């Protein structure tokens, strides 16, 4: 990491209007920031803070290589509150890495239901198979070996190696990068290669000097998730406040700078729901692209909205003759890169071939939340779980 330019000397004399405005906006960060030599006393304090303030989360109660692999896969791009419910259910279904490796991919995708980004589930499944085939069923301890597993990048490898096996490996997720950027008053765009390089170097320097690398990394993540939040960080409760350059310079609100997002592409999905004798016709999506390999009601998709006659023609061209085509509702579903407008239709067909699924089967197959919602809109009975039978009144054994 390049050395810092020393902070500019403080101008003397009367304040000009420009200087007063600059003071109100907070002092600028220096153009390049040095790594302070890690202060082990502060690192110990940070670890003690973690000991006292760690949230009770299911993956922290049972820490081993397998559970860490599952938790890290789920926590990428999904909020903690959603993962909390899904984590125990997934482990109940696949209690060990061997159970997961032996499972059929569709079972794994179905167990991932509600978490989105199904590619992570596929990677996790393949990673489990690699662990069983190449590492004797034991999740490797070494970050370099971990990175040989599908879907495991530098962050996940560092997290498992440090949190489970206590190795002094760095980690860097969005929360940790924000904490380190504020700590060092680094106001570069977090996506830039230079900012990420500096953040990795800072994380590595901390991990290398931490007496307890697991506690340090947990503390950094916890700090970003609960105190040093994107908006309104609670600096008064922060264990590294005394070190934090952004706080000292009044720059916490400006770091990180707002992200400039690319425009989302708009795509129209015309989902056609056909129900016969309590069964609904489904098809599987292709193996590539959005929601690859998931199930859905027959869907015509494209860049434009189709009126009913054009939709009927498109369905016929796809080998699906329907009658009584009727639009029920439309809604918008956002993905990272797309604005998906889902138009829900119902129709009848005489076609018998294809996958006609009953209510229980519908709940077991892997489906995007958008298509599950489309089903629920058109066939609320078929898409909702069966009610458990009413408990019978217990007969009195007494008088
Ligand atoms: S002092 Fe404030 S801005 Fe600095 S690391 Fe702590 S919470 Fe974040």
C-alpha cells in the first residue's frame, strides 16, 4: 500500500468564506491514507466489545466448516433477518455436508426458496460435492484450499479460515469496508479497485496483528452491521471512535460516497396459469440467465408488453394452444439488473403433456419469488400450503 501524503498544513490567518464553507462540510480526507501500525491494545478492546455485544445468531451457535459455508453462502446479498429463518430449516434438511453433497440439485434449490440468487445454492451444492470428493468430507482450513471450492472467493475463504479455524486471514464485505474506510477517512468510491486494494491491505494488517483473529473479524462485521451503519453511524457507542479519522474530521456522512447505479433493463414476463383438477402446468427455465433452472408457469418474456391476441399467438408458436386467456393482474419485481414487469394471466388448455403439479408439489419445487407470487395471485388455493387438519377435541376421560 502506498504511503500517505502528509495532511496539508493548516492555513493561518483570517478565515475566508470558502474556508468557512469547507469547515462546515467537514475536512477533506487526505488523498492517500497510510496504514497506521495496528494498535494491539485497541484491537483487544474491539474484540472485548464483540465478546460483550455479539448478537445471538443461529450460525454463531454451531460454528464448524459446513455451517460456516452454508451461512456465508446465504448471507451474501440476503438480509440477516431472512437468513435467520432459512438457516435452521436448511440444516434440518441437510444436517451434514455429506447429506448436502448426496442431494439432488432440485432439492437444494427448493430448500433455498425465498432467499433468491439461486446461483449461490448451486455453488454451495457443488462446493459440498468437492469437499466430499477431494477433502474427505472436511471443509479445508487453509484459505487457498477453500478458494478451490465453487462459489468461494477471497472474502468467504477468509471468513471460514478465520472464524472457524482461527487463522489470521483478512475479510472484506461491504460492512467491513465501510468501517475501515471511515476509520481511515478513505473517501474513494468503494467499488474502485484502488479502494478495495487498500481495504484488503488494512484488513490483512489488522488480522495479522490480532491475538484472536476470529473475534477481530467478527467484531469488524458486527460493528458495520450494528453501529457503523451506512446512514447515521452511532459513533458515541463505537469501540474504535478514538481512532476514527472520519469522525475526527466530521466526514462520517460523506464516507462512503453514494453509489452510482447502472440503469436496470425492463423486461416483461407474461405468466399464464392453467389449472386443471387442482393441478397447475409448470415448465422449467433454461440453464442460463435469470432464474436459471427454476420452475415457473408457462411464461412468454421479452422487452415489450403483449396484448392478449399477441400473447395467444406467442403461446401457440411455443406449442401451447390456450382458450379463455384473461389478464388478472400485473406487478413489478426488481432484481439487481432488471425491472421485471410480471403480467399474470389465466387460461384453459386441452394439452395434457408437461408437468402438472399438485398443491404439495408446487410448494416443494424451486421457483423465483416473482413466479410464486404470480401463482398466488391467480390460484391462491393451489399456491398456499394445505391447512393442517383441525385438532379434534380431546374426549374427556373423566366424569
Ligand atoms: S467512530 Fe463512527 S464512523 Fe468511525 S468507525 Fe466508529 S461508528 Fe464508524
